[in-house]
């Protein structure tokens, strides 16, 4: 099985199905309006208004006000298996993904053992096949053991099914090693994803270096520690001609470096998380460890820069950096708590509420950020509803009243700063390979999708 083939989501001789009467938003094909979507054999066959319905076709009336989009892809999640199944498993992670509207996820390699070996990659793919929910695209390690000393067997990881390499959670600190990683990965048409942080500047910081960290007595993580490594990676990408992707960008100087690279034709892309364009370091006042992540929450000027990057196209993707932790791990002093929050089940509602309804981006731009561009950057199928592509579909309810309830998450973890938030917009249903894998029963009429389960 190649790295980009559907994993665990094929249906034998599925019924011919038509999604009728919804608003279809497909930026790749320039579609934004009322249309039907015809599915046959688990693939999209036609999209258009008032399609003819052949006898025997299963008809699903799209609920009023709902939007049919190409399936959303989260290109940055941590599924924790193998090694940390008490935090999350592949099965619980993909259950959270489809409940959040994601038809595919790319999972980072910081498992135990690290995914620097083809056997670990195959185990993850096997677990995904057993779950039969979202597609899973493993990301292998850049270096053996993520130790930053010796390149992993990148060719073997590619052959086993990895779509990219990253030492996420740790930067590739050595510039020469990063250069070799870019050159070698390009030989296998693989992307290098980097966690950008100058460790000599970051030290043992736990919060953004600034006024609020100083007042709270928390050790600072300066934004320039991110900016310096982004500048380096952009320069190395220009030198090698190999693509580089900047994970979870958060500092305005780092985004300026990405813009500069793009302006010079360098093959650099980047992602931002919902928490980095929604929250600021002011939220740290209560020492709540659910606000502790790396990169840390930055100051208001950085958040505004992220919003501008989403508006002007400098930022390519939105990714969650879904990082589940056990309750007890977070229930300690702020300094001792692990970095990270979960995000798969809150991201779409936050994006609809804080980006679309707030007027920062149009819905078609949001589909680019969550579907079109992640597929393009990773080099995997998806991001469009073109005839012949797998019928991976996210159905949105843009005006749905949503209250975040962490206790109801499909994820094993509850570490979110958004618990109790009221948001406008959510997911009505999720389809993978033409098969319904999630239905939101709070959306009137959404149970019609159960006919395709």
C-alpha cells in the first residue's frame, strides 16, 4: 500500500448516492452555490445543480443551511500510539477527528518508540485500518530517535507509508543536518516539517517572554527563538530548492520570514493553530495549564499578525497540533505541566466563529485552509470534489449553536482551554470514501446521512 492510498475506509460495492440540495463549496473547481454531489463506488462522479437521479440511487437531502465541502485534513496531530495509549490511541484519535469534521489526519512521530522505523509506520497504518474512520497519514522522524544527530532512514519510511518527516516537538537544531534532511527528503518527494525553536534562546521557558510572564514569574520563551529558525529554514530551502513547512507558526517575525521567502519564490509553507489566532498570553493569569503549549500563546500583536496572514494568504493551512495528555499530567504546577492541548473536536467551530462569522475570511478561504492546501502541501489526495476523487466530504452547519463540552469528547483527553465556550458553527456530518463516519444528531435533518453508514 502506498503512503497516499486510502487507509481503512474502503466500502465494497457501496450504493450509488446523491447529496441533494446543499451549498457546495469547492474552491479548486470554482464551485460555491447550490449543487448536488453524486457518489458512486466511494468516489465523486459528478457535481452540479439538479443532477438526474437514476433508479436505485440513495438520496440524502442535505439539511437546510448546511454546506458540502471537500473533506478537511488536519496535517498536525499527535495520536500517541504506540507507547502512550493512556493519552490517546489511533482509534480514539480518529474518532475525535471525524467528530471534528476531519476526514484525514497526519500524525507526528513522537511516539514511543519514535516513528523512525518502517515497522512503527506499518503499526500505525494497521491501527488506522482497524478503526475504519479517518484516513491516517504517518509523518516519520527526520532523525533517529528524534535525537537530532543522525538522519533516519527516510527512504524506508516513505516506502512504508510516511508522507513527510519531522522531529516535531524538537527542532532540527543543526543547520548542516537540516540541509541534508531537505536534500535527502526531496529525493523521495517528501516534505520536511520543522518545529522552529532556537533551543539556546528558548532554554527552559514555559510561557511567551513578555509582560504577562514577568508578572506571573514564569520563565520566558521569546518570539525571536522561533523567528531565527524560520529564517534559517527559509534560507536553507532556497539553497537546496527543497520544500519546507513551518509547523504551528505563532510569532509575527516568523511570519514575516515566511512572507519574504514566498516573495522570493522559495518553497516554504506554514500552518497556524486555532489557539494561536484566538488566544493571547493574557489568559495565563490563572496559571491554568490548559493554556500551556509550545509555541506559547503570544501577545495581541502576534495574534493580529496571524489573522492578517490568514486574510492575505501568507498562511497556507490551519492545523490543530492536537496534543492529548492525561488529566493528572496537567494537574500540576504550571512549570511542570507538559505542553499541548487537544484540538480536533473544537477547531472547526472556532474557525467558523472567529474567522468566518467575524469577517476575517470567506467560507471558501476556510475550505482552502482546512482542505485544499493541506492536501497540496502534503501531496495527498483530497481538497476537491473533482470527478474520480475519493468521496471524502465534510458537511458544515455554519450557524449551529455549539457549546464546547470537554467531558463529551471522543478523544481520551480533555486538556482544552475552550471548555464551556459558546460558538457559532459546527459539523453536521463527515464522510470518508462515500461512507458516513460521523453524524451530529443536534443538527436537524443530519440523521439522513445515517443511510450511508
